[in-house]
């Protein structure tokens, strides 16, 4: 945040959850790219999505991850699908979990949406394996 007003408790909770799910590097890049134009939006999603929804106590991060991937796939948000498939390494959602979520996408949102998401997930998994082989972590 720009420092004009102190961050809210919800923002602080949200940024911590966002870091735990997406990774500190991703959050640092997003924060560094923030401008006065999109700062209100970034605050909104940090407080709302991450500080309220993802911070809730009823569902696990694994379950939230699976739901999020299925919804993003159903809506055709490819970049977000890839980001959340990568983030599954931090949420405990396995490849099998992701596969099952995408099977639900096929039934309830359509085969083309699931087909596209499967392709994206396979690309993410292949890159992850390549990174592991090159000693670059997850």
C-alpha cells in the first residue's frame, strides 16, 4: 500500500494468506507493479479475496485451491488457472485433486473448458518438472 493510510487488519491477513498460497516472489512482483491507478483494486482483492474468502476457517487451502481452479477453468481465465495450478504446490492440492476438479469442470461447465484447463495444467506440471530437474525448486 502507498502509505497514505495504514493497512487494515483484513489487508494484513490477506497479504499473509496471499503470500502463503502464491508465494512471496509473486506477491512482491505484484506489489512492485502496483500504481496509483490499480492500488484500490489491489487493496480490494487483498482484503476481499485473500483476507475474507481465503482466510476463512471452514475450508482448507487445499479445498479452496481445487474450487478456485475449477471456477477459473470454467470461466476460461487461463493465466489465473496456470497461476493457481502452480500455487497448488503451496496448498496441498495434488495433481490428482486438480484432475478431479477439472473432471467436474467437464461435466458442469463443458468439455472444451476442461480440455483447455487440462492442457494448461499439463504445461505447468511439465515446467515444474523441468525446474526441479534444473534445481530451481518447485
